[in-house]
């Protein structure tokens, strides 16, 4: 591992990361990132297959046709940078200051993509006859609806009987220092869009109206106070959060006729989305309200239990970064929710996530160089 005072500004990982950050790839636009990556992969003997769906660019690249198949997965799309004046430099310039690269997507997750490519180049050069196969799955729709990205690629692969055995996703998993955390699963995400119908009326004559806000108040109290579960060995307790409530007739002396509520469950493997929906419906039906409820499932929970992939990743992090990683299922959703159901072992390993989606997003160059070394070691652990 390189010393802390080494200048990494000319390292191959930094060069590629700079090139990627300078592509303004706000979801679902790829802005040329995948073409850059495909050119590097084709030089290594990967068969690169573009898989566009709708406005989304996807790339499936594979080297070899035998098992086991180890896949590196990630996304080229980034969230909007926000107001330029809030940034210390242009968010798509990739400015380097004192060993830190600033730019939208630097940590989430172009740093990981650059590290993957450099690690693959080194591994194939040093071990051209490795066992198994290597692949990369890249999308431009992770930060958006995710309907036409990794989900569609995995569906296409499944339809032609092509399966991923092990997958390392480059999500920024680290917390305080690189390698201190590896994600081995994620909670499910289920959102509800609730409409409570009442009768609009004059505030001075409540007996002639039916205020949906008052109708919903005890329902909210029950939903919020319900102990959904206590979690389990791998997952924290399921959480219920209201993210929006709206009801107005446009005047201070009129009670509204309708209330709109949006809420979200982040749920553990103690539940399925069908059981959660049934439980919520039972609570709503127990109250005297007229309602309509629509659901959006963003992903079921998934978990990779300790085994070959986790052992390989954990030992690589310990050897290269000098730290034993914590195994976690925290955080939001990731594209792992689309890959794991196919039967693949899935882990997430990437740089520190402190600045992701924020103004002045950044990554330490030392961390992405060490990340490339760690990815390389993972391949050695699994394919030699």
C-alpha cells in the first residue's frame, strides 16, 4: 500500500477518473462514459455489448465463457450538481487540491469505475489465463427511476441463461476511512401514495363538512407507533417515515376535501412487500376513512451471507487497506436489489460516502488507488 504522502495526481486511476468526471452524465445521460470504458475493456479482450433501453445507456462486457463469473457493477450517471456558485470549482471539471479530487460523481461512483478498470487491466496482464470469467455491468439509470437500467440488463441475461455468480458493486460503502465497511445487503423500499377523501366545507360549520386531515390523524398515529419488527441478526428494525402530507382548499376559512400522503417503509427480511401492504390495509380499514392507496416497490431486501465472496473481499480489504471491514446492510437502495435475486452473491465496496450527493462531492485519490489494489486482490482471491 502506498504511503500517505505519495502524489497520486498522475496515477492511472486518477487520469481515468478525471476523464469520467468531466463527462456531465446526469441521469439518464451517459455523456460518453461507457464508450471510454468499453474501449479500455475491448483492449483486454472483453466482448462489449451495449444494451440501451429507452433513454438509458447500459453496457454488458464479458471476458471468458466459463464459471464462475465475477462481475464488477456500477453506474455512470450522477445526480444534478445544484447551484454552481455553491461549488468551490466547476462540478464537472475534476479539480484536484491537496490529494483530493472534487467533482460530481467523484465518489458516487466514477472513482470506483476507474478503480475497476485499472484493476482489471493489471489482473488480465498479470494473469491472462485466470480461471472463470470476468464481466462489467454498467448503467446510466441508477440514480433515477432505475426501470431501464440494471434491472433490464439482468432480465435480458436471465432470458438467455447467462448468470452472474459473484458481483462486486462499487457503491461508496466506506464510512470514516476506506475499507471500514462492506455492504452485504440492503433493506427493501416500499412507498405508499395515499389519498384520503373528505367533504370540503366552511371552517365555521364543521358539522357540514368532513375534514380528511382529522380523519387521517389517528391513522398516522397508529402507523407511526406500530412496532413493525425488531430487526434480526443482519438487518436493523423496519422503519416507517412520512415524506409528504398535502391538503389545502386554497383559503384559510375552508377545510379541504382531500388529503394526499406519501410514506415509505425501509424493511428487513422479516417482511415481504405483500405482507407489509396487507398490514397497512388492515390499519386503514380499521378506521372510518374513505381512501385510495397506490404502491411503488423500489426493491425487496437482499442479503449475501458470509461465504466465498465475502471472505475474498474482507481478506482483500484487510491485506491492502489494513482494516477488517464491518459487514453492513444499512443505507439506501442500490442496484444490488436487481442482481441478487438472480442467485448471485453480491457485496458493495467503494470509497467514503461522506460527500455523496452533496455540493463539493469529492474523493481522496489515495483511497481510489487503494480501492483499485483491493479489487485486484479480490480477483486474485477468487480466480486464481
